């Protein structure tokens, strides 16, 4: 994976840059090369580069002070939440300062009346729900990494999760942000009602991958906990049949809170790892509904009728809290369990639900063509696919082959009317595939938005856009650095 050559002018000022940062925030700067290695990659661990330095602020004001210094000295900045990005979204360059938000974990406000919580952006996703559980509320987006991933990263990638079919992804649950621009300016976007006059800048920021500014605080919508919920486990003799069943459920107008898909390689791995008691099937669906007991019974009756048209090998309805926990156990353990099969790349294409059978068949064909196993586990209800490509990182050429297979799978998603990402972001992983989805005028329009927020292209500038497309803008920053040095 190609990355830009480090800016020689910045590297030459390394000691001066670190000294300025240490003066601004004593005790919060990491510059020892042995210690900066902890920040050399995120969860896309195939690519690594230690940053120039890392700074760990605790307040919005401190972030503003740090960005003002980096802006003045024309130092690239990479924002980092918890480092769980699967697309290389927080991978640094050698001339970059990483600003990590891991110390920014405070709950700043909770209002049951207004149904909101305001938190610092370093707080983990799961702990947001924990903070309002006592008053009968929860925060809906629930990525699989919710135990570790941070709200700031969720906003950067517009994260979703298993329950996004009913409740939406981060953008549907984000009311407002406090954000620091690259020059150190602090701006407020949105608010308690989630709306403000003029342009929808909050919508621009959510999913912008740290390209526009660093979100330091977020106001999130919280919801009353439902009266109850119950999942069913449905096994099928083929992935294509399971995909067709998903499309039929959605077509019938039923909106479960979640529809999750797992195929046989993933089922076997999770059984060996978590012992959830899943049946021997080629594919599984976990369908969960919620509401009062009569509402749940009615919805599950309709889902059973639809499922039976596809001759499932098993239809298991939960009858207790323990059975519900076990049905979800394997799905929640899936990504960790897949590590038993070898190294893997986790993709993130999104497709129309009606295209599920065709795309699953196409992934199978591509898997055989490349000679690499692919396991599928994903949010089937909204077509957000997560194919896991298994490879051997120690085998020469295997990573390149896995990436080529992944690129073809993502192109297939675009060809059927989908897109390159649903919640993981573009980062560096899909950066060079952006031209498969967007033509040159589209990319130019997107880059002009970044120009408006970050005219010197200092924030996460090696991400999202193909390097050859963004080169003139990044070169403009390098030329301004050289002029300043002269």
C-alpha cells in the first residue's frame, strides 16, 4: 500500500516540533520511537508506520492549542480514537503527529427529558449506553467493536452495528458536535435538536474520516429501552437461499431490529471458539424483533411464515434470556473466532438487499478463482456486507492476492448498485477504489469540501482519495512548507 513520502522539511524540524508540543502539554507527548510504535497502525495491521510524535490531550481547549501549533509549523495531523479502524483510517505517516483522544472520556451532560447525552469523543461506544442504562435509555448504534471503539471514531466512519436496520447508523443518532479545525478554531455544529440553519455541516462531518477537523465532544440521541426483544436463529442449506429469505422479509414490510448473516466457514469457527450451539448449516440468519410480548409474537409469526417458504434446516426461537444470549454469542464472537483460521482482511461493501443472493454467489466464484477462502458475516438487513478473506501473512504474495480479491468483491458491490463502504470508511484500504464508484467531477467536488475546512491538507491527507488524484493539493501544502522554511 503506497503512502506519501514524508515531508523532509517537517522531518528536519522534528526536535523543534516535539519541543513546542511538550511546552504546550507537558507529560502528554510521546516521542520515544519505541513507544510511538504502539500507534503505528490500527486494526488494519498489515501496514505500519510510526508517527513523528503522539499527543494525548484531555480537553477541547488542549486539542485547539495542539492543532494551532501544527498548523503554524505545517505539520500533518492524524486523529486517533481507539485505533479499531479496519480501513487504516488512523494509520500515520512518518511526518505526522497523532492526536489521540483516549483520555477524553467524560460524560458532560445527560438529559432524559431531551433524550440526549453529551460526551467527550474518546468515550467508548458501549459505555455510552452504560451511562444511561440506569434511567432506562440506551444508545442505538452498536458496532461489533463497541466494547473498545470510541465515539469520535464512530462519527469519523459513520459506524453502524447489528441494530442499525431499525435505528440507523451514527448519522441518524448524532445531534451535534464540538469540533476543532486545523487552525485551532473551535466550532459547534448541530445541537440538542440535531438541526441548525444553513448548510447541513453536521452531515458533512459524520463520515468524513478526520479530514475536516477533530471532533472532541458529541451530543447523541438516546432512546427508551424497548419493553422486550427476542431473536430467532434460522439455518439454511445455502448462502443464496438465506440471502433470498432476507430480501423476502424486507419486501414484506417487516422491520426487525436486526438481521445478521453467517455462512458455514464462520459458523464452524465460532462454534469452535464460543460453543454457542449453532446447527450444522451452510448459512444462518439471526433475526431479532422487539416490542411488547404480543407485538413480538406477531412479528415472529410473520417471519416464520416467510422463512418456511425457503425450507430452513432449522428454525429456533428463543424462549429465555439465556437462549437469547446464546443465539447472539456466536455472532458477537465471530471476528475474534475467525483469527483461528488464519490472517484475514475484513471488507465493508454495501449492496441493495435484493442483490444479496447474486453477490453471495459472486463472492463464492471469486473465492474459487483466487484460491482463497472467504467467510461471510454481516448486517444482512441493510445489505452491509463484511466478507472476511483468509490468507497467510507469512506466505509471499498472499497479501497481494487477498487485496486483489477484496478489490474485485468491492467492485462487484458497486456494479450491483451498492457502494464501497457502509461503516468502516475508506481510509487507505479502499482509497484506490474510489474511482470505481466516483467519476473525476465527483471526486473534485469532495476534495473542494476538504479545501474549505483544511486548505493546507494537513488533516489525514493520505486517506480517502487516490494519491494521484489528491497529489496537486498535497503538493500545494509541501510547497507552502518550503516557502515558510525559506
